[in-house]
C-alpha cells in the first residue's frame, strides 16, 4: 500500500511538472511568434515614403513625405521636418508653424498652429499612381 501511495504521488508530481513545462513552452512560442512576425505589437518603424493628397479640393492638392529622411515637399517647396514625437513632425513655412501628424500609414493630418482654422487630412495615393515630385525651392 505504501508503495502504491508513493507511486501515485510521484506520478502526479511528474504530470504536474510536465504540464507546467508544456504550458510555459506554449507561452514562449506565442510570445516569440508575436515578436518575430511583427504583427504591430512591437512595431517601431515609420511609414514608407509616399504621396498624400487632400481629396476635398478639385484638383486634389498633394504633398510628398519621406519619413525616414524627414523631408516634406509641399506646394513645390522642400521642407525639413523636425520630429517632436515618433509620429509628430513640425516645420515652418512663411513664418507660420505647421504640424504634420501621422494618423495611420495611409493618412496624415496637417495643422497650422499659428492660424487656428487650418486643419486638413491627406490620404495616401496608391503606389502605381504616385510620383516623387522635384521641389522648385528648398525652404531654409
């Protein structure tokens, strides 16, 4: 009888240890798969460069943004973006301060912080239609 009790206790503790190891392996697999497959949980990159258009005007007003090199081409003028937060950029044009905010990878918002009534959103142009504009002036 004593041998049976000792076998049962060792059997249940072995099963408990095995189930603990299996559950930890499952947790580690899920954690690493989320990390390595870059599903957005730990994503720290910036959107790729592209052309964004304000579609509420005819013809649409477009701007080109390269987030990695922090360059903006708007109305034929190239601006250097100053990064405040990871997806918040600032630039000055004609003595006025503008804020460019990345809402999603396909939308940016442009606000004039000097004039309170200027707030526009620009949607990403599809890649097959977009082109990199050549700035006529580089803003200093």
